[in-house]
């Protein structure tokens, strides 16, 4: 009995101790109070819109070609007795420089012969005029009854006209012979570079013999292909410009090893058909003074180097070179330059308005490799340039900084 009572007391004591421990443990539990949650704000970098006039640059590739190319032949037959040292591939000639001289002795004989024929014809004309005077005296008062043709024959009018025609023919033949004498010296018809020379000293040439091939060096052409849609940004003579020169151009030839040859030019004309392969419009760009001689007119430059910069050596622009051409287009007014990284679906951008993201549709009017020109933004609009993983309309953001404009509005944009 006593044992059972002791066990009951022990059980009660254990239960009481457990309850006390539970209360102690509950009193040691920290109290957690609910706090209002804060929405995380994404940091972004923006670019402030600055609408204005932005020139553009239309780019194309082309090959340097001659504007004037002449295959020189002789106008008289004969043996070459003199040959200019400049008549060699690569030789430069000024207008009027002699190329070859042909033996003139045979032509001189022709000149003497035609001079004699002219003298004989002149004597014959004088003789017929004397005979006409005698005939008029003999037929005085008796020719009224003759028919017209008989009267002209009797008074020797037809004989005089025939003799006069012979004089004119002889004079023309004499003049031709003298011109042929002058043609025995073959001269360059314009400032030129020799690309081919096939005549040699002592060679007998005819009017069918090709002597040399000359290329005019006052200007070259570069034919380039550009999208038809970009023609509206250019000034093209005969299309949207009345002047002889269109938009300015810069022709660039990368010669390798860090050597770059540049020339300034201008659009001269638009060819009448599109390129058969790419369906592109074709333009002819004229390049004055391609060899860098300084003898021919220059054109305004697309961009000028600082006044303190030393002039670089002017290497010649060679025929057949593959070149890049940058055409200065007309400014696009009321446009903003935007980096491509800021574009959404090619025609939208994210703006920050009152600390929140807002999607704005824009009108893209020009695209380049890194930027676009667009309309639809007001001055000061904050365009997000930070790439965002999952942006949503109304997302809270904080502006960490403004990115600088990529290119000043006064410089052309490349397309």
C-alpha cells in the first residue's frame, strides 16, 4: 500500500515538473512581430532624350573605275621615228605632251602635190573667168533669144562654176594634207596616265594600229550600290538636286598594314536601273584628283581634321581598288539617338516615369550598327539603357546615373 502511494506521488511530481519546464521554455521563446514588407527597387541607367537634327551617313562598297579611257590610234600611216619616254605603263602625261612622231616625208609629198593641184585649179578658174568676159563681149545684145541653159553655156557660166568647184575641192585636199602633216605628231588629248603601250620605235603603224591606252586622271568614278529606300536622304543631281554635284562622299581604301588612303568626292549621278543581284540602286561617285597631284579641284569634306594635325602623305588611289564609300546624307530633324541595347521589339523603349517603368512606342527612321534615330520622344525623357531580365509595366526602379549621348547631333550617323 505504501509502495503504491509512493509511486503515485512520484508520478505527480514528474507531471508537475514537466508542466513547470514547459512554462519556462515558453517564456524563453522570442516574440516575433510582423513588419510591413518593402518592395525591392531595381537600379537602372538612363539616357536623356535630346531631339534635334541628326545628319546620317549612307555606306556602300565599290570599285574604282576610270571616267575617260581612250585607245589611241594614228590618223596617218608611216614609220615611228620618235617615241616619248613617258609612253610606258604608269607614265603620267599632261595634255598636249607628244607620244610618238611618224615619219612625215610621205605626207610632205602629199602636201606639195595638193598645193600644186590647188595652184592649177586657181589658174584654170582665172582662165575661165577671162573666157567668160570674152564670151559676154561677143554675145553682147544677141543672147536674149537663147534658152536659159544655152545662154549659160554660151556665156561660159557653167564653165566658171565648174572651175570654181575644182578650186574649192583642191583647197580642201590641200588643207587635209596639211592636217595630216600635223597628225604625224601624236599628242595626249588630256591629262592622262598610260595603262598600256604597244607601239615601238621603228614600227610601221596604220590608222588601225592601237598605240596606247590612256586614262584621264582629273577624276575617277566609284560605282556603289545602296538600298533604294536610302536615296531620299541623299542629294542626287538630276533627281532631287539641280546642281552638278550631289552629296559629299568620302572614299576609303584600306591598303593593309595600317595604311588607309582617303579621298573626298561627290555623287555625280544615279544609274537608271537597280543592281541585278541585290536589287539595289547604283550611284556613281566622282573622285577629283585621285592620284593626289594637287592639280585638280577639291570638294568639301565629310569631316575635317583638326587644324593642328599634320597632313598625311597622299598616296594615289589606284584603279581597280575595292573601297568603302561614306555618303553625307541630309539631317533628320526632330530625332533622338538611342542605343540599340535600349530597343524593345525594334520599335519600343522603356522609360522611367515617376520611378516606374513605362513602355513607349517610337518611330525608328534610321538604323546603324549600334544606334537608331527615332521620333516620338520629348526632351528629357529618361530612356532605360540597362538590360533588364524581366521588366514589367509599372516596375519600381531607381536611376543610378545618366549615360552620355553616343554621338553629337552635328556629326553624321552611319547606316
